C-alpha cells in the first residue's frame, strides 16, 4: 500500500481542527443571533407567533384524532359489528332450531308435518344467509375462516343425513333414528361449536368498539389539548397587551372565541356519543345477547328432549345435556334471572313476566315427559310421545316471544347508536377548519404588532 511520507497524524489533526472550530463558531454565531433577536420586542413577538402556530397544529391533530377515534367506534358498532353479531346469533339460533325442529318432527314416526318441514327448511335458509354475510364481511377476522369453513363444509353433510333419516322414517325403518342421531351428533360436536366461535368473535369485536367509544381517555385528551391551546392564546394576548398598551387585539380575540367554541362543541359531542353508546350497550346489545343465548338454549333443550324420546331410553348423553341447559337457565343468577333484571332496566317487565310464566309451563311439561319416558310410557294417549307435541308448542311460543323481545332490543340499540353518531356530526370538519382559522387570525393579530416596530 502506498503511503505518503509527508502525511502524518499530526497533519490530519492540524487539518481537522480548523473545520471543527469553524462549526463551533457558526453554532455560536447562530445562538448569538437568536439571543440578540429575542432581546428585541419584534423577535419575541415572532417567537410567540411560532408557539401559537405550533400549539394550533398540535390542537388540531390531537383533537381530530380523539374525535375520529370515538366516531369510528360509534359508526362501527352501529353499522357493522352489532349487525354481524346479530348474523352470528341468527346462524347459531337457526342451526340449533333446525336440529330441534327435525328431531321433534320425526319423533312420532313417518314424515313430519308440513309446518315442521317449512320451519326446518326456513332455518337452513336463514343459516345459509347468515353464513354468506359473515363470510363476506367478517371472514378476515382472526380464526373466523376456520369456523366458517367448518360450517360451509359440514352443513350439506348434516342436511344429507337428515334427508336419509326422513326417507328411512317414512318407510318405517328403525335405522332412521340412527341417521338422526348421527346428524344431531354432527350438529352438536362440530357445527354449533363453530357457530359459537363466530358469535364469540363478533361479540369481542362489538365490546372492543364499546370500549373505544366509551373510554374516558379520548375525552380527557380532548379537554387537555383544548385547555393548553386556549391558555397559549390567552398568554399570547396578555403579552401583546402588556407590551403594546392596548387592551384588545381583535384578530386574536376572534381566534380565541372560535377555538373555545369548537372546544365546547367537541366536549359536548364526545360526552353525548359516550353516553349514547353506553345506552346502546346497556339497553340494546346486552339484552340482545342474553335473549339470544336463552333462545339457543331453549332450542337445545327441546332438541335434547326430542332425541331422548326418539332413542327410546337408550340415550344417556341428551338427558345429561338437557339438565345442564336447565341449570344454566334456572340457577341463581342464570339467564332467566338476567332477563328479568334487564327487563327492569329497559322497562319491559311485562314481557319478562310472560316469559317466566311460559317457561314454568314448559318446564312442567318437560318434567312430566321425562318422568313418563323413564317409566317406559312412550306410547298411548297419555304417553310421552303423545305429550311431546305439547311441549314443542310451548317451546315454539317461547322462541316467538324471545324473538319479539330481541327485535325490541335491537330497535333500542339502533336509536341509541344513531344518537351517538349524530352527536359527532360535523366535528371532523369543524376542528381542522376552526384550528386553521384561529392560527391565521392569531398570526394576523401578531403581525400587526410586529409591523409597528418597522
């Protein structure tokens, strides 16, 4: 390697030192120029201008972010997550009801009645429609594709097993009951767990929107940044008044009033949206979830009861599941008690009382059927098979009453969610617009004072 004999480390250090000295000198010169400028009144007014503009920009960005966070949560809850939660509920309920309906319809042998057939086919249509909606709009959610795929793949298998059971039942072949049991096992072990998983996903998404839309952090942030921006403007005006001996700077006063107005508007809007979303959850979606879960469990209980009778005393799984469902519904603090508490909150105690009365009648009929089945009295005018349609009719009435309560709760949700979004209407445009206007007015007012020194 070639090395210049005249190039030494001392030479390098000697060459670098002047460059460093020049940089330090330039920095010192810039700092000195700033100090000299700030020592003058125009220089301090320019600094005030910079602080006011920076404060306005920070206010506009942070306040808009807080408002947008709440508005997105309110719009998502109103138009997407609650609607998809209802679709997930419809999917689960339709699958469960289809299973209970077909078991009840084929209980007495031969073909089910035309009404039962229509109800079963309608349940499949509702389930297919809900599945399509969820696949289209919620398919990207975590773990949703696997559950959606399970239902899409196995629902045709389930319906095929049911049709085979119908064909054998029509011909009087006992194997029809075996196909029915296989279809019910597929439903309870695969289809319903997948539907329940989808319901859980959508419920968590809706709760996430509620958490974002009702969190106090957005309101606290908005109030804090509004206070800082207003204090900065007031301090700037106080300084201008002190040095200029003038009481009022009209442009800056207008800027302060405009910023105060949009701040009050934003605080009122955020509070209104938060209260409306809390109302939507308390009086709308919470009752919908409790009533939907009750509907599903009642369908499940009716399916268990019918399958127990179909199996002629050889079934040990369905009776255990029936008792488990009963405990969830009736135990202290169970769903029936929760429905009563929610009814007191929403002013629907009459509907809750009607449900309690009908459920007591259903449970009495179910206990009677279970006792007859355990005693081997499956046939005859007073046998379990003869009494099963009565229990089924009460179950259908319960489902109908619950559906009406769900519709009413969804109506309350929609009204409250609409109030939440309307509370924030216009703020997304007003905040940046008023912020820019306030910044320009403040600059104009300060420029007037600066020009007086020239």
